[in-house]
DNA sequence: TATTGTTATACTCTATAACTATA
DNA sequence: TATAGTTATAGAGTATAACAATA
């Protein structure tokens, strides 16, 4: 958290400034290690970008999935996001308690529930998306447009 | 875990197979989101690669830093790896208990300890490094050598 | 005063097992 | 039998505060 900048400065001051006398050559050349460092820095900046909204990253991702799939079943959201069923239950109850989404029993399959965004949920998602766009702009500020596309292409290829 | 392959198959079956009927367009175009997915998949494969050694990723990274910096102080390791001092204490005690490293009080600064790998620690690190090389080969199998270099370059630039 | 290392603690995320009600 | 959702629980990772010893 302390090494993350919210202004237009480097996202990662990790290996530039951190303990300059300590060698970390092996780790630095591991793609997986760098990926985790960068991913953690993104997550910290993402969480900071949500400050004031009361939303955590996983909550925003759920709203986004419901927005693009109105009426989607709870289990489907979890599968799409990689969140275990057992962990979806309290997450959904929390978002329902915040009046951001509604869970309506599915009449065809009475075990399941269909999920919809409320007006509040739509407004919250819109607010969060604007913050996320600013977050991406900050965190990818050092890359050209072409480099960003390359990065996404390589990540999608892995 | 269940979607991660340890053979020479795709590391990520995430958005290819997962809930094909659920749209996740907004999230898919966020670099931060894809970074996290890929990073998590790497971590899962990494952890799986360590099976049988009794080592977790953070423990291997500590051994690696001590190996490249014999006599380094405990706090320096934590700073280099982004692990808080408070969390380094039990980690180091654990590795010392496994006889993989030694902590020798620093005579110049008696608050500090200098850390060294034992013979066991050196052997363990060698074993883990071999597993990590195989892990990187698996996880980056879909990328050409040139693409791997580009990926590392872009990650380092962020 | 500041720093090294320690302890205690708490919060989030993740993972598993067992339960219900439906199918 | 299998599936949707729930509950309880446990583990790892991470964060802060307070402390003792030393600088």
C-alpha cells in the first residue's frame, strides 16, 4: 500500500527502490514472480480507487457480471469469476443488503435464484466503472497504446 | 486448482471454458483483471510444483534471497520481498526449524541477525529451482521465446 | 528518537465438508 | 444421484499496534 502511488507516478517502485543492496536476480527473471508483483500493485491501486464507494474489487466484478447478464443465476456468476459457491453466498447476501442487487427465485428451477441489478446497483456500477477507467489509465500510464494491446494479447494467450 | 493443468496444456481454461454463456466483456478488457487471473493461475501451478518439498512460494523466495545475499539481515529480506517485519518473524522461525537456514546475531549491530543457508537449505533451493524452471516452461509454453521477453519487458515497464 | 526483531491480533481470501431443498 | 444455495470452519496472506533490546 505504501509503495503505491495514486498520482501519475510509477505503480511499482518495488525493485527500483526497495533494498537496492539486496540482489534478487533469480526472482526477477521469473515471469510468475513479476506477474504477481504487478498484479498485487494493480490490486492495491484498484482498492484505493474504490475508496469512498464502500466496494471491494470482487463486489464490483459481481455487479459487472450481473449487469451484462441480467437474471443470471448465482452459481453462474461464481463460476465465471472463479469464486467458490460457498463464498458466493455471503457475498451476495452482502450486496443484497446494500440494495445493489435483487435475488428472485427461479420458477422453473426452484433451487436457483436469478439475480438483477437495482437502480442503486446500476448507479454504483457506473460510478465504479469510471473509477476503474481512471485506475487503468494510471497503472498503464507508462505503456503506449500498442504496448497495452500487446500485453493484453500475451496475457490472453497464456 | 481444478482448472489448472500440470501437463503441457493451457494454464488458463478460465475464460475459454468457464460458463461460456456468461458474458464478462468489461472485466475481460481490464488489464488488471486479466493480470490477476493469470497471476493466480501461475501461483496455483507454482504451489502444485512444490508438492512433496513441503515448501510454499514465499519460503522459496526467502531461500533464494538468502542464497544471493549470504549474511543478509532478516529485515532486508522482508523489504526486498514486500513481507512485513511482523510476518517475517514466524516465517524465519519456521525455516530455521526446518534447518534450512541459520540466524547468527550481528556483532556490529546486536539488534540484527545475519541469515545464511545451511547445506540442507542449499540443496532444498536447488531442488525447488529445478521445479520452478519446469513450472515456468509449462506456464509459458504457449508463448514463443520472443513473446516471453516482451512480456517480461512490459511487466518491468509498468 | 529511531530501528531490529518479536508477539498478539484481526481481517480478507480461499478451500472443504456437511446440510437443505429441489431436480 | 446430482445440483443450487447455505452454513460453519480452517488455513494462508496481510496489516497494525505494542513491546524489549539496541542504536
